C-alpha cells in the first residue's frame, strides 16, 4: 500500500518538480535524471522515515541537489550561477519540505514544448512526458504506436530544443498566436489523459483534469477574446462537470445514459456555457467551440431522453467537415445512431471497420457491440464485445465491457 501511495505522490508532484528542474538546467535529460534520482531516494527513505508533510517540496530539494551534482560533473571548471545557485544556497542540510517557487514553470514548459520548430506529434509526446508524467510506454499506447517509435520521437524533440536553443519562456504577445494551435491541442490531450487515463489504477485522474483547466484559464488570460481558447476552456469545464457521476463506487465506469445527473456540477456547466456563448459571439467557429456546443447539449438535458440528438448529430457533421478524423467519424456515427436509429449508425461503423483506420481502437468494436445489442443481434454483439476486450487496456473499461458482455449473454 505504501509503495502505491508513493507512486501516486510521485505522479502527482512530478510534473511540477520536473518543470522547475528543466528551467534551472535548460536540459530535459539532466532534469529527468535528477528527478529519477530523487524518486529512487524517496522509495528508499520514505518507507523508513514516513512520508514528508509536503512531498513535492522534498522531491524538489533532493532533485535540485542531484541536478547541481550532474551540472558540476558536466562543466567542472564553471561555477553554478543563476536561479539554481540561489536555490541551493537557501537549502539546509536536510531536504526541505517547503513548496517550490510560485513562478509558473509549467506554463513556460507548455510553450517551450509547443514551439513551432517541433512537429505536432513531437510536441504532444513531449508534453505528455513532462507535463503529465506519462511513461514512454503509456504515451505509445495513447498514440497506438510501438514504444521504440515514441522513444525516438522524444529523443529527437529534446535534441531539437537544445540545438535550436528554444528559450524556456512564455513568448511575447506578438508571437503567441503562432503557437496557439499546438498549445491548445496539448492542453486538451493533458485533459483527456485525466478524463480517461490510458494506464494506472484510476480511470479518471482529477489532478490532470485540474492542471489542464488551470493552463486553459491562463491561456484565456494571455489571449483574451480568442474564441478557440475560450471554446477549449468551455469544453473542459463542461466535461469536468460530469466527473463525479462517471464512475461507480468500485471505480467501474458509468456510461452517460446511466449517470446520476444530480451529481453534475451546475456551477461548472454555467461557467462553461457562458464561455461558449462568448466564444461563439465572436463569429470565428472552430473545432473546440463545436465540441463544447455538443457537450453543452448533453449538459442541458436533465434526463437522457431529453438529449437533442438530431442537433448533436448535426454538430458532429460540422465538426467532421472542420476537423476530419476517424475518431470524430466514430463519434458522429454514434450520434447518428441515437438520432436516426441504430441501423444508420451501424452501417457507418461497419464502413469504418472495413477501412482499418481504427483497427486497434477498442471503442470502435465497443460502439458496434452496443448498437448490435440494441438491435437484438446477440451473437454479433457478443463477438464485438470480445473484440473490444482484446484491445482494451484500462481495467475500469475492461470491467465495464465484461459486464456488458455478461448482460448480452
């Protein structure tokens, strides 16, 4: 139990600690090595001494000292200077439990990894590694690719940042726009990892959802009246409003139509809806605004049968035209099934399955299984649920699919 608690603490505190180490050193690899050394020391000491009152401060102090040692070995003739030297001078003989500096290193890190010199896939992978604390294996699973490919992408991205001397900073106002798409995409991926985790015990990581929303608020402050930034923040708030109802007491996921809607946060729904109204009024529609509009329609329905599925299907059609992708197409097919009958949605999903674009994506056979179940085609539904179980990774989703398979039987 203690080992699991330590692992959870490291996952929670890690991104903040790592962001500070990267700022102090300007080197992703050195920062990660120092952080791993601190984690190893925590695993050795915390079981004997007990958990510190502020684990993040403890990890920061130990990692900072290890970072200083690594830098001295790399350049023994040069003295340490700048923020790292000042922080070390303030340390005492034992690791401090004070909070790290209030300066927002994670926002700086977000804009650093979203520099236009990096490709979007590299931006996303590096952000998931540093801002979310995901392992290379977890990132590979999220992108449906082999681990070696992800590892090489991370290596190249970090090398590019070093070679191009990309500064660790939030850029000036006149250069914010060129990074906006990457920044928004990365924030949303951080949120999605929290909303439906790719690995770990918990299916929902509230810490990542909160961090993404916090970063979204900061971007809206940096770029006021930017409709897509407002749309993304609205989308995350509207999704997060449903979080308390998305899992049962045992951690099993609860599908949308079965959720207790009295648990939804009306405060977050009101804030998200107001943000969306403001974004839409600017007359520059985008994918995040369209997704937020879909989420708002779900949020406004006090009962599942009150959901405006024809309007949702129309919005998904607009989203598919604006930002075509196989996953958007799958969501659009599901909405069509709810609006116009399971047969229409199933025909679309069958075409998607034949295309092979989502061959390793468990939600395609899971969605097909649900429609086949509704149509009473039991044998086909069972086969589709079995295929989804072959592909699913997270135990919470696996338990849900196993329950559905049992119900079909």
